[in-house]
């Protein structure tokens, strides 16, 4: 087996993942719910494709928090590529117009060919906070009242990403 590059076009409720080999040939293209069991299954399927997988993602927070935490908890190398960079790069790729599948494949290919992408690491403060979310989610029920944050201001329940589900909050709008 060989090296594999996987790109994730992240969304709030669903992500799209594409995995490619060293020649850029698509080995996998799949829509997956932003749900821990489905993301773990995707991780296993991609890891089965090659000896070494390098991941890329177009969001570094919000709806991507769970998938980032899962990949980093499994010691997977993960790189961030901005949506703007993907949009610009996708103009040079043939095929369908703007789709999640195409964006995921562009992310994978950009991670394969570029050496200037920002790696997401477990030492980053945001990433460190995200690592506890999957474990915390397994102990809390979406229908149960959220734990008090007064005694634990840094707990996952105090995070705006935790709302009984993995949903990022709507950003506040400026009055101007």
C-alpha cells in the first residue's frame, strides 16, 4: 500500500470526504454525517486504503470540531486549507461545477501537492479543548439538562459548540 491524501469539505450537519492516491486518482468519495460513529467508520475506511494518510480540511472550528477532534485523537496528520484557497484552486480542476465532492477532492489534492499548509496540532489551545468533546459527548444525553458551567468554566458544556448536538452557534451580527 502507499500514501493516501484525504480531503474533508466540512459542513454543519454533514461532511464530504474524498481520498486520493499519489497520482490523484480518487479512491473514495463519501458524504458522512457529522456524527461520531459515522466519522469513526470513515476514518477506518480511509486508513484501510493505504499505509500513511494525510488529511486536509477547510474549516478549523464550528461544524468541523468533532471531525478535527476525532482525527487528532487518532494521531492523524491534519492540515487546514482556507475556503478561499480551495475556491481559487478549484478553478484549475476539470469536472463538475461547485460540489462538495469536488471540493473534498480539491482539498485532498492540494494537501498532496502543497507544502505551505497550516498543520492542526494537539498543542494548539483550541485543538486541546476540542479533544475532550468526543469523550464528553458519550457521557451526556442531548435530552438531559446541560451540566452547570459555574463550577467548570472550561468544560465542554460551557463551549458554544455544545448544544446537546454538534452545532456551531450563529455568529452575532454587527449593528453597523
